[in-house]
C-alpha cells in the first residue's frame, strides 16, 4: 500500500476479522482505517488506487447478522434495511452494511427533485439523483416532438419521469440492472405515470422514438462494486452513439448527457468524444452546458471545480 504522503510503504497482508466487540468500537475502527489510508494525490489514477485499497482493507472488518439483527452490543435495529438485501443469517463487511443502512434511509425519505416537484426514492445499488444539474438540462432542452421517448440506462427512472411530466405520450425506460429496473418501476408507480414502461434490456428497446436520452457513466473504467456501474463506463457511451441512428424516428434527436470530468482527469479527450459522434454518423445540433451546484471536496477538488455538464443534441 502507500503511506499517508503517497509514497510506497511496506505491504500489509490483511485477513478478514469477525468483530465481536461493540458496535461503537467497530465504527471507530472503520473510521480509523479511512483516516489512515487517506492522503493527498495529484492524479485521478492515484486517487482511485487509494480509494480501492482503502475499501479493500476496510471490507475485512466483518460483522454477523442473526434474524436480520447485528450480534453486537449497542447495535441499532438494522432489520428493515437488511431484509431487502441479505438472507436472515450471514456474515457481511461492516462497511457494506453501513452502506445498506444509509441507502435504506434514502429510500424511505427520497430525494427531492425540483424539476419534477416530487421525490425520487433510490434503492440499494442504484445511483441516487443527488446531483441534479443533468436533470435540469433535460428539463430545459427543446423537444423535437411529444410522441415517444426512450430513456436508456434509466437508473432510478428520474429522467423517464421528467420526460413524462414534459408531455410525452409514451416513455420507455431501459436498464440492465435488476435493482435499477425495480427502482424505476417503483418510482413511476409512486408518481402515477402510466405512460412510462420500464424494460430490463441492454440499451435500446424495440422500435424508434422522436427522442432518445442517455446519461451514461461519466468515467471510463472497470466497475468494482454495484454502485461503480453507474460511475464507470465499460463501453456504454460508444455503443449508445453507434446504435442511436437506428432507433430515431424521422426528425428525431438523441440527447447525450455527459460531464467533461473524464477530460479533466485525462481519461478521454474532447477529440475522442467528437470522433465517436462522427463515427456513428451523427452531428451535433446544439450543446447545453451547466456547472455542478454541489459542494466539491476531496483530493481532486481543484480539478473538479472546472467541471462542466453538457447535454449534446444529436441528429443523424
């Protein structure tokens, strides 16, 4: 691993540990691991190595569930959250369990989306729409027609719901993740949007649409966790662009929602993106830009402060 200054340090081999002490002590140990393995880095690749190593080591701290309850003194009641994810009795990483419990609170409360004037309820393993600049872009862009729209890679279903609220007669949302499909269906049912259907399929549904929207993962890379699949792109961007012309109705548009964070981190160039668009036989009709409104923290805050999120309007 690396030292707190980022310099190489002696490698430590860690084995899983089943914690039998108190819940408070276990959380203190986990926090100490995070502090010990957090240091300043200057590149995105170094940052991801740091996060990966920290997560790998932290996941060795295991806790036991019996009848969905933690077998630890002073532990809170986690049964409601655990019933949605785990079997009744099992051993799980405390770090993961805390994520499950936190996600359950998001699911109960929901995330308020001003553009919808409603709350979206994310499920565990589905990226929550806490960053809403991309939602605002989809709310503001001029639509080509109000008949059929596709939302490719829908996640929580927030963009599909927004398109329905904008007046589309039919919206088809797709995702390959079972968690995302269940989550999107739950949200459109909560909102009473009968014109929205959610399909478990890869990228495009059958047929053509006047508008096809896609908000793919913004960073090229390999996902290592369930939530990583909403952050790291293994080729979805290129496949979406390549398949878009065959799924647009005459006069239709594709909306690609994408941050330039990959360009700022040196993982992709603007020329690479424009090349993919041109190779797919597409032209850029317009581009709407906005800057993130959330507070930026962490080692790469100075780089991320320059981030721009764009909605690219594309036509064949």
